[in-house]
C-alpha cells in the first residue's frame, strides 16, 4: 500500500480553501452551472480528463421515464472527470450532486450560509456536509493518488450531476445517457465517515385538501380545507407507525423508523377574508431497498383515499443494496457491522439500470444536512479522503509507479 500520509498533508491548505470556495458558490437547485464549471476548471488544472456537457430531457426519455415534476435541465450541465488507468483493472466512480437546498433565515446563521468560514476545525455554510465536504474528500483522494504517482490498473472517475435535491436520479441519468460507466460507484453523501451499503427508495407526494370557499363571516356555509389538515397529519403519523416493521430490513435497524413519512411543505389560501378551498400538503415517504415502488404507491393512496383529497405522486426514486461480500465493500477495509444510509440518494439509479455495485460514503452527518449552521469537520474530510484513496488502490489496483 502506498504511503498517502505525506501527499494528503501537503494538500491540506489547498483543500480547505477549495471547500470554502465551493460553499461560496450558492448552487441552489436549478443554478448549479457556476459550481460545475468551477470544478471542471479545477480538474483541467490537474491535467485530468474532463467531459462537460449539457443534456436535454429528450436525451434521457429513451433510457427511463422522467418524473412529472422537475426543474428543466437547460443551463444545468453535467461533469465527468477521469484519471485513466492501465486498462487492466476495475474502474471506480465517485458520484456527487452540484446542487444544494436553499438557505432561508440567513441572519440566524453564525457565519452566513455562503461564507465557507473555518472555525474550530469546522467549515460552515450551506452544502458543507451535503455534499461539498464529501466532494472535496473525493477530489483530495484523486490529488493524493496523483501526487503519489500511483498509476492504477483501473480508471478513477468522478461525476458531478445537477438536481439531486430537486429530483433524485435525474442528474445521474444524464451521465448514464452520455455513456459513462464504471465497475463500482461511491455516492458522496454525509455518512459520519462510514461506508454504507444500502440506501432508501421513496415516493414524493402532493395531497390536495379540497374545501369550499365562502366569505369568512358565513364560514359555516363553506368547508375550510385548512381545517382538514389535522386529520390528514394524524393519519400520516399513524401510517408511519403501522409501517414501522422492525424486522423488515436489518440494515436499517440503527434507525428508529423503517419507513419515515415527512411533510415538508403546506400551502393554503389565495386571499384574505375567505374560507380556504384548497390546501396543498407536500412531502415524501422513504421506503426500503426491496420495497416495490408501484405497489407502495397504491398502498399509500388507498390508505389515504378520501372524497376531500386528491393524491399525486410526483416522483419515485429507487433504493439500492450491495452485498457486504462484494469486492467494492471488501475494498473499503471496513471492519464494522454494515448498515444503510438513512435517506434516498443517487445510489439507486445506476444500481437499478446497470446493476452497478454501489456504496454511499462521506464525511459529515445527516443531522447537519439542510440545517442552519451546517458544517463539516476538516479532519473528517481528510480522513475520508485517505479512505477513498486506499479503497481506490485496493479496488482498481494493482498499482505501479507512473512513468515520467
């Protein structure tokens, strides 16, 4: 095994500055272009192979059905980077998403959501752990392999895709449609630095509560859609409890809920002084890797069927599971019990379409993701970078010194 310590340490300041610079780019879903082009320019300066392109929805429909709701791909490029190997080993690809969620309530942030501030060994800002910290771990690993002049038998690649926060899987589909393939994938997400061999599938829903509007002074003549909310929310909580089968998947046992149901948006009311005639409740059901998405769609709709409701499923995304005996899992050197990533992510797309062995892995925690004062610890970014590099050597090897 190549000693990577010196090569990682030599890039510490550079990688800290890189992460701060990435956070300073407000790459909210739909506005990822500047972030993607920044990383492409960084890769070109390293001498890596760079493929930067713009996909169109029509490029994708021949491969997989598109969801009914997503931000259009126009002006949202995809990037793939490659350090080529000798061609006689397995290839490894890191998958990261360029977008972040919005950062409302900026005055409540200690350093500001786009500051990229370094304080007490932590980098703060929107996307610090989801997923710009993990992205820097992957880039740092690639730099370390280059600095160590390790020429692997297989290619090491990274794809940076648009739109995971907006629509899971759509961005990775742009890379699949372009023809990018690998023998193994590491999806970059905050996993407390531990490789995870499974991830959730899920359904994104919208439920329209239907009322009848009248003037507020005679509200007894109408039906208030907002007043229907408590019954719906109670039913969702009851479903979450009913579907919490603790024996359903042992990889998810570390988490208290097997199939969480989250409401993340409520929109109601068009004008003051009126009884509300339509209240829109949005959210998602997180499922297990082996759950049939269409069957669970029917189960969800049937459980909530009501004359006062209209139920729409606006997105489905696949989960995944890779057996711990797969060569990719073995290459990590992990000695801890294997568990799952407690969220949906880009892992399911390649796993379903191409049967690609996949892990989810990165520094940071879901407890920080999407939160005010989101942060990642630089020591963990460095540790995971080392683990990524060592995994690449084991998985893509054997290694030999690069010729001058």
